[in-house]
């Protein structure tokens, strides 16, 4: 069956294709959540149409999954990283490479494979608020990215509360002391937190104090910020990384390095609701 130009325009069917827009959307929706093999099986059950796993893959790779340009001001954002397992020759050890995910809270998210410059460029093209809350964990790579976003006076960098307390827990020792330190940190009192360790000399204590001093300017009055409805923990971005990773870390999955960027874009398009009706 062939369509006239007018019919194709009304039905929004692309030139020189046998795909209906709805079938294409169903394939993209399913393959964003599961392997191409499983997507092929599911699409057969749900629509009665046979679309092979290789065709599903080709469909994904000919899409333009462009990240959106926002018209609303971004007031909070967070960045975190994940890993992708690359395909290697038989007998060679597996290789893992990093990707970064950025969450513009309540707006959009994106994931970039070895493209920190592209991440920074996309974020800087969006309308950024003042102050711009920047949430991150203790890794230098995350803060190096934030350093390229907005301006120094515009950014309000906050060390993720949950990451901070996780590191406190690694110190060990008296629970009473740990509770006292946590109480100080909740109100941004770094000096008070350090004071709690004055009578205990230990390598773990020394490392934690170094960590506190390194991020002193990022340890804020968490109680106040939470009361004001401002994010103090990057659980949302960590959740995002896990959601992105759910597609690329399917059991046993290995990826050709050249395919990784498109797979990440595809998954983010799904998480951004691009395929919703």
C-alpha cells in the first residue's frame, strides 16, 4: 500500500519509509527500556508487527535526539557520573569508560559520554538563575565541571548532604561523637564539627578533617536550605544515573564505543518524556 503526498503529510509519515509514526514511537519507547532483542519480542506481542532487533537498532541510530532549549530559568542542578562497559576482543579484559549525567532540576536531564565540554556548553545555553544551586558529591571531576558553568558569583555550590554524612560514617568510633558532629554539620558549623575530634587522633579522623576543609565553602546551613525548599542532597541525580545505567548496564551488555553517545541520548529522550503521548 502506498500513500499520496497529502496522506503522508496528514499522517506525518516520513518520506521513503514504511514506518507509521506510532509504530516508530512504540519501538523507540520499548528499546529505551530493554535490549533490542527483547524490544523486538515485545513489539510483536503488543502490535502484531514484526520489527527485528537489528531494525530496532538502526531506527535508534538514525534519530536526532536533541536536548531541549529551555524557556524557564534553571535554579538548581546536579551532576554525577556513571560507567559504560565497552566491547573488547575475545580474551581481553573488559574496559569501562565514564559518562556524566546532568539534571536541571524540574526541567530536563542529559548524559554525555566523554563530552564534558558539550555538557557545559548545553547547560550554559539555558537561562540560569542567580543564585544557581549546584549540587555534587566530593569528586573533583564534578566540581571542575561546575567551575565552567555560569559565573563564580552566580553559583552556590553545595556538597551533597548524604555524601557528607556517608563520609562521616566512615570515621567510626563513638556514635555519640558522630551524632554531635552531624548536628554541627547540619547547620554548616565546620569548626564545631572539627572540635569534636580534638581528643581523638586517628588516620580516619585526619582524612575526614582534610575532606571538611577542602569542601568548607560548600558545606552550608543545610537546615536553613531544607526549610526554604532548596535541595540539599543529590539523590535525584544519582537516581537519574541509575535510570540511565539501567539501559546500558543490562546484564552482560557490552557496547561499541561509537554507539554509546546515541544510546545515552536515546535513554535521556525517554526519561525526558519525549516518547510520551
